[in-house]
DNA sequence: CGCTGCCTTGATCTTCTTCAAAACGTGTGG
DNA sequence: CCACACGTTTTGAAGAAGATCAAGGCAGCG
C-alpha cells in the first residue's frame, strides 16, 4: 500500500474512463449546453467521444492542426505556452465543466498553446466541424460560448495588468487567492487548493522563477497566511492574502 | 491655420459624424455582419446609433454598468486598465471594424476596463439587449463573435507569455512589429504606425516605464531599425525588429 | 536505507525602476 | 516670422527588485 502524504485528493486513481452517466451529467453542467432540452442534450452527447489521460500526458501541442474542442469531464488540464528560451508559461488551469481547444468555428488553424493533463483525466472531445454544426443549430450554445470566451478574455486582461504593474509578491498572492476560490476545499489546514502545485508551476503561472516563488511562499507561510507542503498549498487567511494582492 | 509636423494622419479633423453611407460600409466590413444579406444588414444597421468623440474622451469607465456593444466606424480606441497605484495598462488598440464593450449576452455586468478615444472618433453602438436579439436571430453573427473573441484571447495569452518571459527590449520590439502590421502605412521613412504614440503609451503597452521605453526606442533608432519623432514611430526594418522579438 | 526530485536558502549580478534635470520639438501668441 | 512656453523626450546616476548561480536539506518512494 503506497503511503500518500499529500492532502490533495488523487482523482481517478484507477480508471480514466468516464461512464455514460458521468458524461451526461458533465455535459449538462457545461455552460455551453446548460440551456438545452434533455432530448437535445442526449443528441449532442452522442457526438462526443471520450478519452482518458494520465498525469503529464500531452493532449495536443502548440502548432498541431486545431481539430477538436474538448470539455473536461474529470481531472485538471493545464494550458502551457513554450518560449524559445525553453521556459514554460502556464496560461490556465481548467477544471471539470470547462472547455478548451478549438473554439473557433473556422477551419484550418493550429492550436496556439499546448494542453497537458495535470492530473489523471477524462476528456470529452468533438470535431471542430461537428461543433460548428451544433452551434449553428442551437443558438443558445453560441451565446454560451461567447459568454465563456468573454470571461476568459477578461481574466487574461487581468493577468496582463498584474504582470505589467504588480510585484512578484502581489502576483503570487493574487494567483493563490484565485486558485483557492476556484479549486479550494475546506480542510483543517485551511482552504486546500485541490491541485498538485509545485513551486515551479506557481512560478510559471506568475512570471517568476522557482527560487522567487519559493521565497515568497516561505514568507507567506511564516506570516501565517498559508500552509504548505511538497506539491501542495492551503490558504489559511484568504482576506490577508487578498490584502497583499 | 495650425501647422502640423507629425507624419501621422489626422483622422476626421472637422467632423466626428458618420454619414449613413459610411455606416453601412463599416457594418458590412465588420466580421460580425460580413455574412449577412444586404436586407438583413440594413435591418441590423437601424438598431445602431452613432456617436462622435474627440481625442481623449472617455467612452466608458471600468465599473460602469456594461450597457452597450460598440463598433469602431472611424478613428482608434484604446482599452485601458487602471491600477490602484495610479499607473495605467494599455490592453488593446482598436481600429475601424473592430468591436468592444459588452459582448457578453448576459445582463447586469460592469465593464472590466476603461475605453478612451485615442483619436477623434466615430462609434456605432447597440444596446446589449438588442445585440442579444440580433445574435439569437442570426446564428452566423454568433459564430463571428466567437471567432473574434477566440482571436483576442489568443492575442492576450501571447501578451501574457511575453510579459512573463521576455525582456523589456523584446516586448517593445514585438509591440512595434504588431502595431506596424496592424496600423502601418508605407512612407518614405518606412512603415509608419498610424497612431499618435508617445513613449509613455508604448510603456503602458509593454509593462515598463516611460524612461525604459525611451531608452529602448533610442537604441532601436541608433541601430537603424526605426525612425522616430514626437508622438510617432515608423518601422524601417521590420525583419530586424522581428528578429529581436 | 538510500535514491531522486522538490524545496529552501545564501551570495552575487543583471535588469529595470526611480529620481532628477536638461534638451528638444510643437504649437501658440506676440 | 520669431520667440516663448508647454509637454514630450532624452540622458545620467543611484537604488531596488528579481534572476542567476550554487549548495544543502528534506520528503517521498522503491
């Protein structure tokens, strides 16, 4: 029996397969299809195919032809952009119900970033062409897609602002707050961020180096704002962190 | 008669009003409505109202209720985000045919950024509610909106990557290349960026200070990559700049 | 028990910001 | 047409924030 110390839950330890009931449940929760009648939903569901991935698996690479749209059924996905200098920038972490891949309805494009399974994972995929037909046939789906993209654009602009104008400390505090709000679950140690999160990845999210991330995290820990361990962080004082960000 | 030295064209010097012919012409060129039949286009056109602005005028402020969607008919708009520390971050510069404001189809939200007339300007506006109806009635419009947002999101992610991983020099070179490609017109001095562009604004676009922007611009000028003056920059060696970015 | 990554901490160095002041270009009013 | 006044641009020097280089410590896992 493997001894696990990390408080972060391990998702889908044994199986990466999604049962059919999970599929309908997930699709129903996706903002895209929330407004659809059950019959329509079952129809749309038939167009999706499911795929399992292990932690670290590459779903697609930047530059690959953008053939599909994906919806996260379970697990977490990270979208990464590689620089010529070899360092990685972590753009987004996606939780179940969120979509990524080719949302554009035009053809012949390539993915602008790389998608990697952050945890064990189950994805629902649909071809870009089929998705285009779904959107054309169901106007509410298009509206939902617009809303989702508009929200992501606002978040990206927020990130641009933080990177332009904030200190490393502020960016890390802000990122931890956002992660805790999105993925946090209450534990005795505080709001535990349900994600294997190394100092290196935190650095990639905030535009700094591993060393700086480590220093700032240590500082926050000493100030009692967070609890930390190997690959995990829990937020003990959310208001305190927000004040710094 | 005021003598003008800047090589940048002055748009709409006298009138900020758009004639009705210009309106149809502009709406027809907007990706949103490009696929619409002329009759439908005239119908949609009737829902828009036009407004003129002078340079520096505020179109809306961050936090205002997000009531409208705007399309640039003539002139340039800049989207700005203010920080608590008082500095501004310039998120995007929009040219004729581009849309901004509330693209979301949900109600009761607020603008996440401030929109300012960068030059004299003519805008076409439509209420969020009316726009929602247009989108619901014309699926191609929704598809176009998705495409536009997807493209802007990719650009924003690119910006995040540059801010996270690049030097000030690289970011400024990249920004100048992008501006030249988007707004450049061939002149004897090279590709002139059709935009009153101060060092300060360039700094706000690239996440640095006025002084650093000035130093880098001077360096590029001495290297023969660009020509500069007060409030304007022309790119003389696009390939050279791209190599730096 | 020891190996492999991850995390931490220190010292040094580079980049960029900050503060300050001078030079310049542009449009204005004489 | 010229000189003045304003905002922009430039340049210098000092300082801070963070990157880089280097080494040691610790936890998890076989």
